[in-house]
């Protein structure tokens, strides 16, 4: 909501956009009546002179500070000018502006009872208190605008970043952030074009980048979990918002502090403090996007890692340096939780069929699977290598142990405490076969079970 500006008298001089003064004609006093009627309408108040296309106030030191602030946040000169055009219309970029008889406060004319001092999680007064600053400070209010833009998608940062013309940027901020009723769009555009003409030439020689997208969750969404010793490929897309073209010396480097060694560095990185650079032979023109891709190598030590990075032109400047286009060193961030690797687990692969040295070889592991009711899946019984014939003494030992019927087929000690029986329909032989099957099934279930206790 813009502040009201007192209506000049019929004989009062009015400064035009060209800086010259002229007398307001008495017959235009009807405009005052129109303006008064519009002042009663919901939304932004129409300031006098708007219907005449007259610039009410010149740009000032605050409008310049606002322009530079948003450039440093990675916005282009066109996008920064679009914001300034709105702030000039709202308050003449005056952080102490109070709308006479209305709720508007500050450079963006946030409303008392709403975003100025009431809305939960989104009001300037609470934000200032949490940062130990005055709510009437220009820097605090600029910070609060950036907080709202980056925290709430409804305020239109995506549309603002997509704008490539002054008109598109001004309207995006007007409609999504200001949400004014009677917006006087032509006046906002006039201010924005003034700001671009006055300030963009000073920003012509800048290195700058603005965020577009990334392949991993935002830091605001919480930590990304990665297992110690593992790797993960990540990428981030940035737009060249400066005027210098990017080349192979344009890199993403570690920040907070700058040039620290990253615990996620790998041998393919350009350096332990450089995640990725523009490939040799590639040029990224102003306004174009480039996707930087690198591999994160999780360290062996479990814990929470807060990684910051920024952009730089090697040997020239960091994009966050004073006078450059940003982003700040703290804007690009990734939070990662490294968890310990689990202990090795038996993959459950069956033996190849070879038993311990000196033991008989089982030629198949497909044994009958017996359920709790004693049923079988009719799988073929295992066979064994040819075994030497048993002598009479061994048969007699079996008989003396209480086995009925004896063994008519070949049988050997299977090496695992059970008997391996050949075909036999006798009761004793059948019992031996069942014992063998149950033993192998139990062993098989241990091998292919849930994995608990492996």
C-alpha cells in the first residue's frame, strides 16, 4: 500500500519526470476529486499526479541501496529495478513511511494487523525482534522482503526470476508481492525504468549468478541422508545474472569459510575446495543457465554436515564480493546426515554343491520343503556320490541301536550328523530320509531366512 501524498494546490509547482517545474492548471482540480474517490477504494491509494504520468518523487539514496541489495542477492538489474519501481510507488523507499489514516507501514507498506505485526511466521515486527534490529531500519526491511520472497512461494520469486524485461519484473512483484488493488502500474513502470537507467550502468561490469534449481532437497526441507563411504551425484543449475560470460575459471567453491576443504570432496573434483567448474571450451553468456554436476563422497564419520558454497571466477572475484552480483556466501546450502554403514550381511547365495573336503558331494540342493503339517513339495530327494558298500558290522550296529528293517540301499554318514539314504521303502530307511530332509531344510531356512542374526 503506498502512502498518501498531499494534493498540491492549483497554483503550486509540480516537478515533472524531466526535472522541470510547471504550474498545475486550475481546471485540473477535478483530478483531486477523482483521486479522493479512488482513495476510498480498497487496495493501493492513487497518489496525485499518477493520472498525469508525473513522477512524484525522484530516486534517492534508499532506492539505490535497494537496487544494490537485490543485485547482491543474485537478481538481474532488470529484476532489481522492477522491485525498486514498486517500492518507490509504495513509499518512495522510505522505511519510516506511514500511510495517513491507513494501515501501510515501511518501504513495502505492509499492513498493520497483517504482515507488519500480526501474521504468524510472516510479520516484519516479529522478524525484526528475532534479529535484534529495529523494524524501521531500511536494511531490516530489505532483509524482510528477501525473507518473504524466499520463504513463501506465493510472493512470486519464481516469476520475478523468470522476468527478462522491466515490465515483466515490475508486474510480477506488483501482483504477487504487493497484491495491490489500485496499483497505478504505469507509475511503477516509470520508476522501474528510471532505476534501471540510473543504476544499471554502474552494475554493468559484474560477476553474478542467480539460483534456478537443484537435484537434492532444499536445506529448509531438512537433511539429506547418505551412508558413510557411499557416493551420490548432485547438480545445481545457476543463471548468469552478471554481464561477464562464464568460462572454465567459473567455479562453485566452498564457503563459510571460503576455500575450506570439504569433507565430501573426491578425486574428480577440481580441488578439495572446488566442487565443479564450467567445462573447458564452454561459454555461458549473460542470461543463460548452466548446470554444475559433481559427486558427493560421504565421509567415514557419521554426523550432520552443513555445506555452503558460492560462485567465483578464479583469480578474479567471488560473486559475493562487494560490487559483484552475488549470491551471498550463505545462500547456497545443503544439509547432509551421514549414517554409519550397516555390517556386512550374508547375501544368502546357496553353496555351489561342494561339501567340505573329505565329505561326500551332494549333487542337488533342491530338497523337499516340509511344512508344519509334515507335507512335502515333492521336490526330488538329494542324491550322493557313489559310496562304498556297508559291511555287516555296520548293519549290525544299526540294528543294535534299535533301527527297524535295516538299510537295503546305499547309505553314508553325510558329515553333518545325519544319514544320507538311498531309495528304500522300509520304515527305518524312510525315517532316515525324513531326518536328512528336515536337517537340510532347517539349514536352508537359516540361509535364506529373514537375515536376522546372520
